[in-house]
C-alpha cells in the first residue's frame, strides 16, 4: 500500500507498505531522506526537525546540500537530552567532518558529543545482530557512497526441518550448524550518482525499496548530467527494467523540470508497467494536481 502526505507542509512522506520514506530532495538545495522505522537518516540536508529522531545518519558525500545540517543535528540532540547520534561518513572525508564538528564545539563553547564512523565499500556497519548498514560505491566523483539497510535472518537448513526442538538443540550444542544466513535488503539509498556498476549490485537490484536520484530529464540537459555526474532520464530508463524492486523512489530532480513533465518523460521511455512502481519523493499532494507549471529556474551558471 502506498500513501502520500505532507509533513509540516514541506517535507514529503511516502508510506510504502510497512515503512515510510520521509524527506526533501531537490538538486542543489537540500537532500535528506529518513526511514523512521529503521532509525536511519540518509544525508542530513539542513537538518529538519524530524531528522533529529534518527540515531544513525549515513552521509553519502561532502556536498553542502547533503551535509550542511550535521553540526546542528549533533547540537540539538545534545540540547534535547538525546544520546549522541552515530554518523557514517565516507572514509575520505571523515577527518574533515570530525574537524568541522570539533570547530563547532569551540564556536558554541559546548562539549557536544558525537560519533563519526569512517566507512567504505565492503565494510558493513553492524547495528544489531539482525540488522546492518552496508556502504556501496557510487559514481559521483571522489569517494561517494550509497547505503543498503540489511535485515539479517537465520533460517533452519531444510535437512533438519523434521527434527524436534530437543533434537535441534542437541545438534547445535554439539557444534553442528543447523541454520544458514539470509540477508534481505530492505531499503537502499544511492545519494548522488551517475550510471555505473552500482546499479548491478544485488543490494540495489533486490532491495524492496530503492531510493535513487534522477536529476535531469530534458534532452538538452544530457551534458549537464554528464559533467555533474548525475543520472539522466535516458540512463534511468535503461536501468529500471533490470531492477527487481517493489518500489523505486526518485529524488534530486532539478527545478529545471516540473515533476509532472519529469513523470511524462519517464513514462514515455519505460511504459505504464514499470511506472506503477515508481514514485517521485517530491510529488506532493496538491502539487501533482497543479498542472504542468514550471518552477523558477536558477541562473544559467548555477550548479545542480
């Protein structure tokens, strides 16, 4: 089931079965996406109030529209008596983020606690024995990361299915492995990225919910997408048929294209069947019915 609603008249809130995707993402302005049920916020934008409730923040890269609010996140959690949040950061910029937060301690003259964890592809961050966060290499220049939220489950091996509980306990106590590990990617967030091998990663292809950017939709913006290492709708149209996700949430659309026009561009390329699982995060209730109205266009030299 999918529900769409506003949060404080500004931030989007999608209900996708048992989880919600909450946030705001417009190219060059702000990107912050939260899955509250899993206690994780991807990027922090300018740290809207709801982001404070996530104990884990996964930063994808160092651009200001994705990381500007991280010091406020740490300070406000401390001010409100919450425990320090854990901030996962690409290893390449972890030192700089730590230095920034230390500088804010001096500016505020407050010993604000925080925890910065440097991560890289291939190094899982274990939240609990049944839940982990997996960094994935994306393609936005330098070290940029996506993250997959993985449910870890242990299932009984088929050959032991007919045994009684005491028999299973006896086998386990004797050192016989009676279960096998199953990883289920619940949600994967890719941040800013152009097309590349990340879209072939099993945790991207098979995630129940895939949250991916698609910044540009106009033919004349293909070069802009290439230079900025962002996804163009033509590339997304080639990727979508290979994805097995139940839900695909699109973020980071440039204001150069209205969402209605963006949806029309994508539908033309992938058809109604694939569009049934695609949701634009910023397609607010009411805005979708406002007609094909172009939003204000930034100056020609403004970067997305």
